[in-house]
C-alpha cells in the first residue's frame, strides 16, 4: 500500500521541487521580495523531503515573526541556510 501526500508550498519548476511561499503584504516594505523560495535539495520522495519541508516552513515562520517583532537581522537566504544545516544529515550539493 502506498501513501500519497501533497506538501504545501512545494512546486515543481523546471523539473525540480522548490519551496515557495508568499511574503505577507504588510512585510514587503522590509523584505523587498514577493516570495520566500528555496530549491529543495532532496528531490526524491520520502522522509528526508518531508523533514526538509518542515525545516523550511519553520524558517519562513521565524522570518515572519522576526520581521513583525522588529528584530530582523538576517536575509531570507540566511534563514534557508540555517534551516538546511539544522537537519544535520548530509545533503547533495545545491545547484
């Protein structure tokens, strides 16, 4: 028996999975981007992909809460890198 699930905010662009989430309108004056996005380093389905998705969701939530509280000191890309390094397991090289 196979279990099939769709991960929110994961789209396929040029054949690769990408985490993509819209920056709230009220934060765009501070973060001059429309989307928070990162290429998923784990392209195969499975537990590792779900863990990476959860880490990126947490990074997005931290970005939003830090920005709203006025304590934003990092770029969105630094939030992504922190999330991916927090997974602690070897990742394929990012392209």
